């Protein structure tokens, strides 16, 4: 039996759960199913994470600038409002954050600032502001990217943010001790994105494969470290 068989009306286990009077809430606690906010849920990676977590039986609250409730991680006040509206949650997965590509001599002050305000501080603020919102034992899963380890030309601003996020995760996890877990996933280029960029997409994993890494990070017990997709380690 899989956990989500209990929540799927098409499965016999669902009828057994119903007839034994177990509420959805009790089922969730018993099978450690969580309420998880996925920020960037409509994006290439976020959509795949949302789909997988729901398949596994978790309740997912989708977050982006166009969801209800909305969240703009570039705006600290918007993060507060989002947490107020979602109520207590068990985990936050962030697959959002803007950053700029460009050669070092062409990147502008505004582009560097965008990277800092959005992908870097946006995710750090999700953690800072979530400390009083997440249920004890909860997890924050952030997104960096492999450019922190294996940069390409024109990725200096992105690599800066990804490496900075990893430093934050390693150090902040020490302060969080056993109360919350904190991890950073460094995805490689994703197949769907390579296709969009008209690049050869054959070396890259599909977003669905990347989502497996996020789901394992949410439900596992590691903290304070970077996480990579198998075969795409630095
Ligand atoms: N795709 C890749 O190959 C790849 C590889 C390595 C790392 N990454 C990293 O993974 C993350 C997600 O990438 P992706 O390609 O999946 O992105 P994407 O397809 O462009 O989707 C971005 C998602 O984030 C939301 N979003 C954008 N700005 C936001 C903000 N300020 N506040 C809240 N939500 C916001 C978008 O929805 P709205 O526009 O409606 O807000 C959308 O749901 C990025 O940090 C990226 O650097 C991506």
C-alpha cells in the first residue's frame, strides 16, 4: 500500500479508511503526510514538484505572484501576508527567484541587485519569516543551481547567489538545531528549459526527475547541506 492510496477514492484502501471512520487529518498525521507550500508552483520545476508531492498524498499550497493567496518573495511584506493566509504548514519548498544572465562587463547594478533581492534574499526571507510559522520539525527546501559549482560564462551573478544561498543554508541550519530542517537543492539545467532555450536537451534531466530530489529532501531527515541530482553532482 502506498500512502496516497488512503486518499485516492479509486483505491480499496480509501474505502477501508472511510468505513473505519479515519478522518483525512488523522490519516495525514498517521502516514506523516504534510501540508507543504510550494513557491514557484507554476514554473518548470515547481509544477513538477507540486504534481509529485500531491501524488504522494501531501496537501500542497501553491504560491507565486499569481496565486491566491499571492506571494512575491522580492517583497518581505508579501511573504508575511502569505504565511498569515496559509496558516501553519509543515514545509516550504521554494522553486522561485529571479536572477540575471550576462557577461561580467555587461551586468548592470540593477541586475546584480535583482539577483540579491529576489533569488537570494527572497529565499532567505522565506526562511526567516517562516521560523514563527512552520510547525516544529518542519523543513525549508531552497533552490540554488549547479552554477555555484560548475559555472558557465555569463553566469557570475547567478553563481554568486547560488553559492551565497548554500553558505546561508549551512550556517543557518546550525542555529535551527533540531527545530527545523534546511536544505538547498542545486538542480542542473532542466530538459524543458534547455528545449525552451533551443539547446541540445539530451544531456539534461526532466523536471519530473528533479522533483524527486525535492520530494526526498522534504520527507528525509538531512539538514544544512546541498543536495544534488544523482549523476549531476559537482
Ligand atoms: N529551469 C532550470 O533549468 C533551472 C536550473 C537550475 C536552477 N534553476 C532555478 O530554479 C528556480 C525555478 O526555475 P524555473 O525554471 O522552474 O522557473 P520558471 O519556470 O521561470 O518559474 C518560476 C516560478 O516562480 C514564480 N515566481 C517568479 N518570480 C517570483 C517572485 N518574485 N515571487 C514568487 N514567485 C515568483 C513564477 O510564477 P509568477 O510569475 O506567477 O510569480 C513561477 O511559478 C529558479 O530559481 C532558477 O534559477 C532552474
